[in-house]
C-alpha cells in the first residue's frame, strides 16, 4: 500500500471533498447519476496523488461503483413508489445484467488500464453522438423487443457499465428511446439497473484489486477507495441540488450540448493517455 504521510492524507481528504462538490454540481447540472462524472474526476485526483497508472483507472471505476450504491437504491425506491418502473423488463434484465457485471469484473481483474479507458471512450462517444444530434425520433421499433433481445441488451449494459464505472442509466435510456418508450418510464426502470450493477460491480472490484494493495493509497479495499466513498458520496449529495437549480435556469438543449462537450473532453483526455 502506498505510504502517504499525515499531511498528504489531509490533502487527499480535501481533494476528495472538492471532487465530491464538483461531482454533485455536474451531476445535478446535467441530470446524470454521477458515474460518468465521478470516474474522470477521481482519475485526476488519483493522478495528483501519485497512484500508479496501471491501477489508477481501476481504482477510479471501482470507487465510482461503490459511491453510486446508496444513490441507486434511493432512486429506485423513489421511482418504485411512483409506480413508474417496468418491473417486467427488470425481471428479464436481472440475470443477464448481473452476468454481464460478473464478466466485467473478471475482465477488470486482468485487463490493463487501456481497456477500461477504451470502453469509457466508446460508450461516451456513442452518448455524445446521440446528444449532439438532437434527434428524438431515432427508432428501431414502436415497442420493446422480445425477451431474448432484451437479455442481450442487459448483458451488454452490465459489461459496459462495470468497465466504465456507471449505473447503466444512460445506456438503458437509449435502449428505451430506440423502442419508443417515454423518458419517465426509461429513467424509472433504469434506476433499478443501478442497484443490479453497482452492488456486485463494487464487490468485483474489491476482489480484483486485492492482489494490488501494495500499489494503492491508504484506506483502499481492493480497487475501492473507502475514504473516497465516505467523502464523495455525502458531499456530492449535498452539492447536487445546487447544480439542479442552475440546470432549471438554462435551456434543455444548452444543457445537452454542455454535457456532450464535457464527455468529449473526458474522452479526449483518456485518448491522449492511450496514444501518448
């Protein structure tokens, strides 16, 4: 485990609290669950702290999954009470999503950091293309496909989300949109995916990171930074409403473009790491 003096631990705590504020503001501003924001923010924090390149991305992704566990559970319970969740879809998705998470965890245990970065860039680029297009009329069909196709989507979402460190909401929302389902139903049902992905996903990263403890900062449990979870989760929760207030003052399309620009910059940052 990396030996960080007490003074540097204080700097780590301050950096993570700041990261929580940034994460909460951006999550509230852009209306995302936080994973797409947490991963790049944590990556930068861990870089400043001198976490080795070969484990830095893994630590950011694993910590992100752990951080979104409580918010995913809270969000799912709220949507469930409103009766907006398509439980029939979640029942079909449950096993293949968890299977995808397990496969993603195995890949994370052996894959170099470049694989996680490439997955983040690929998924983020897909979301950016959809966002910048401004098209709400892209359709594959007018209703959701059969169980076999849904299981395929679920398996893919499980793998990609685990490698990217997100709750799967953006990808699931895209599936619902392509099959002509209302955004409120999509968001509500996607909240259930966050629970299915974050819990086993974080556990997988804890197990995968156990052999690398010597290269990790203090208070790390495998590829999960416990101090990161403790400091970022509540701070982000407190800051998110302020981002949401700002969001209500800006036109929707401007927010979409801003989020697309953010994901583009993050993707270029990771691509630069890969190429140079």
